[in-house]
């Protein structure tokens, strides 16, 4: 590499640099020397070294210099088996978290579900109601599978319905449950015992009385019974007998008597109308009473159903 061109000539001579030799720098050798000192500027601020900040430096942890280990929890891991919290040196760090160890259950101690005779009676009544619902569900399933005859089914189902009505009424009057339907919902029986709910709560009678018809024997007696039940139900309502526990049996008798008639269509309007009233009354409490509007509506439905029944007797059912 060749040497750079010579320095240009300045008018009046080459510049002078403080502390320099007075000659222009030569590029053929070493760079110019400034006398070992940087130029001085008048009035320039003076920094007496690097600034000092109190407390500067890495944070100090107890028991170590510089950046040390995290605080100690008294010699035991968090939630570990440090006994009752781990015994550590005083002031060595935060206290260990509390221990949540569960004491072993003493199975030798008797667990009492009740205190006193009143509480025991309540538990027994609730258990009887629960048993009646479950037993009805098993009975319905056995009848559907053909393992129980119709006569046995109707007899046992009637007993279970009576037991269910008695127990539910007792528990409602005592204030232990609000209704039988609420009891089934609270204890998860709606999904498990759907057939029992339909028989006990919705229909209130054996399934054979709703969906099955009897044979043609004693047809005249069934017609007479049906007529009698219609007249009895209407007369009681006109006499202001509107308590649910007195109205429901009469309406249920009307439906059951129509189901025994041979030749009566399954979708007969009068029967469907009375069946809806049975379901409505079943959803009410025994101590409830029909208001004026309900009583008038039920009387009108009974009168129109009775007229439809007589019309069916005069036409399709007259010659049977």
C-alpha cells in the first residue's frame, strides 16, 4: 500500500496543536502525538468518578451474599411432611404453611340419624315413602316383562298407591316435604323411577285401568256402574263437595268404569277429558280445595262427557 499524498499547504503555515511538536503530522510513520493529555475545554463539567447510589448492588438475602437462594420455610417443603409445620431456626424465614392432615374416622362410633322420637318417626316415614316408590317401579317393570299376571299386578299396585298416598299426605301435613313430586326430585327418583312416577303421581291408578279393557262379560253391569259414577260425581260438586281428597276418587271411578267397557274407542273424548282431570287432581294436595272456577269447569266437563257417553251407548255401543 503506497503512502498518502503530502499534507496540503495552509496559508500562513501549518496549524499548531497544543502539546504537539509544531509540525504537520506525517503519514509515513506514527500518528501525531498529543502530549499524553486530552484537550481541555474551559468550563466543562467535572465528574469526580462514577456516581454512587446508596444501597446499590445485588439484593442481599438472609444467610448469603449476593443473589442467594429463596427464603427457607423452616426446613420442610411446602405442604410436605415437616411434622406440624417443620421446625426451623428462629428468624430464618417465613413460617411454614399450616398442615391440613385429616384425622382418621373412628368407625367404632355409632352415627345417629335422629335425636328423639319425633325425628326418628320422620326418618321412618320418609323411608317408607321412598320404599313405596321403588317397589312400584319394580312392579311396573315386572308387569311389562310379563312376569306378573294382571290380577296380581292390579292388587299389588292398588296397595302401593294407597300406601304412597297415605305416606305422602302425612309428610306434607307434618311439613317434612312440600309434595310427593318435590320429594322424588330431591332424592333423584324422577329419572330412576319414571314408571312409578306416572302410576303414583300422574295417573294415580294401575296402568291396566288406563290402557287396557276388560272382556265382554258383565257389560251391562259396567254400563250401570259408569252411569252411577258420573251422576255421583256431578251431585257431589253441586253440593259444594270440592275437597281434592273427596273429588278425586269419584273422577277416578268414572275413568276406570269407562276403561272396562268393551268397544269404547281408546281416544274417546270423554275418557281423555276425565283422565286430564285425574292428573290435575293428583298434582294437588289432599287438603286443597277446588275454587269456584275449577268446580264449575269440572261440572261442565262431567255433563258433556256424560252426554257423549250416552250418545255412544245409543249408537256404536247400543248393540254390544
